[in-house]
C-alpha cells in the first residue's frame, strides 16, 4: 500500500489530539509562503500556499512512497503524495484561514496539491479560490496558516513570506507575530468570561489562531 506510512502520519496531523495547552507542541514543521491573489476588479481571488516540510517528516514520506527504492520521489510517487495529503487535511480547511473584517471567508478546496522533492525535502503547492465575494477596498483581510491541534507548526520569518499578487496598488500589509504570554492571557480571560452553561464556540475562541503568525492586508484608499 503506497499510502501506508504517510496516511498514518497525516492522520495524526489531522486528528484532534485534545492535549492541554501546556503540553501541546508541534511534531511537524513547515517553512511557509503565502500568495494573496487579487482579481482585476479588486476582489480577493485566491490564496496560494507553498510549504517546505522539515527533513524528518520528508524522510518518512520518502520511506513510504519511494516505490522503486531509488532514494528519490519521482513524478508518479509525488502525485500519490499530493493525493494523500489532499484527502488527509481537507477536514481541517487545509490549514489555510482567511478573515475579512474578523469574519471567516469561505475558501474552495484546491483542485490538487502539487509536490516536489528538492534537496531532501518535500515541497507542497496548492491554490484555494475564494468561495465568496470579498471587496478588497472595503474589507481588511487577515491570512494565516495554522493547525488547531498544534501538531504542525508553520514558520513565517518576515512579511516577505506573504506576497500580494495582482492586488490593488493601495493595498498594504502588516505582519502580526503574537506575544505568546499575552495571547495566552487573553484566551484564558475569554474562557473565564463564559457562563456556566456556555462552552467554547468552534468559531469563537481559538487559542491556536490567537498564537498564529498572520498578515493583515488593508486596501482602503487613504482619505
């Protein structure tokens, strides 16, 4: 079975591990780049992700998908990897999150996840078109990659890791790197404010989102 190992690994990536915040920590690391793509009429078109997976995870993929045992992932093997990843992380929105003025933007799933084997590491590329209309001149965008289970960590080193493609000239971006202590305090205060009959809402208080490095994009024309 060519997907035996990676399917198992990604099942762990994609399953809710329900750890306590204090002991949660990532096991898979990805150097991430995001392209925010606009349309000619000034709307959000798509989000494109480029992930370079860490060497340890990449080596586990190689072991289970290198069917001809030549130490490389060739075209057919790479297609199998992409298909498995696409199926495995779909339930978690492909770790891609977009908000407009604080409200989640629906994104269409990628048609495919393309993969590349380069210098002993697995690279993944995919595009998610916007599934709803977002007028960039009226809405402030927030874009990030994160995993709510904390199993996968996405590494952004600077604002340059978020590129704006075919966006209005008025658009400006700002990288937000949350302070972990401040984010934890804010999250705990939010949870503490819930009533005795209230539970943490799925789309309301999200600790992993509060910790996620993200970019904020504003395209409103200066007044």
